[in-house]
C-alpha cells in the first residue's frame, strides 16, 4: 500500500516551506498526482527521499552553524576581554598623565618663586647708589674743584 500525503501534510511533516514544495513540484524534483477527489497528493516515500536528504544537509549545516556561532561567541568574549584590558590601561595612562601635569605645574610655580627671589636678592646685593663717574671720586664737588673754578 502506497501512503499518499497532501501538500500541507508534507510541509508540516518535513518542515519545508510552501514555496519550496511548489517550486520542487514545478522543477520535477518531486512528483504529485491528483486523487479521486481532485486534490494533489504526494507519495510519502518520495517526499521522504527528497526532504529527509535536505533535512540531513540542514542539520549538518546547522551543526557547522553552531560551531561557527560558538567560535563567534568565543571571539566576541576574547575581544571584550581585550577591550576591557585596554580601557584599564588607558585609564592608568590618563592618571599618569594627570600626575605629570600636576608635577609640571608645581615645578613651574617653584621656578617662578625662585626667579622672584633671585631678582630680589640681586637688587639687595647690587649697589643701588646713583651712578657717579670714577673721575668725580678724585674730584669731589667743592668750589675749588668745580669746573667753573678751573676756568
């Protein structure tokens, strides 16, 4: 006895889309007959031959898909771990940079203070008296030595 199935039953049983079933009927991959009620029927053995092979291929490719998905998940986890490590390293470098900037600002303020102190000490140590030419030292400002008295 030959078991016959309606297209809807083939679709449910073998988990194939309606478009794929009718495309396969049109292309001759699977054949259908018309029963006494005028409905299309498909031989169950033929449907099993065509669609179980497809299911085996799908399950094999799903297995590959699972391994690809697993590889992608592992790669994603590794990339996230690497990203976290790099973010921590960047935060550490930012902290070090801020520390260096603080040190530079402190040293600049110390340098400014030292320069002000140097200028102040220089003023204290230098002769602040008005300039007097050396010859006037020998010739004090007296009426005898004044330029008007000589002439």
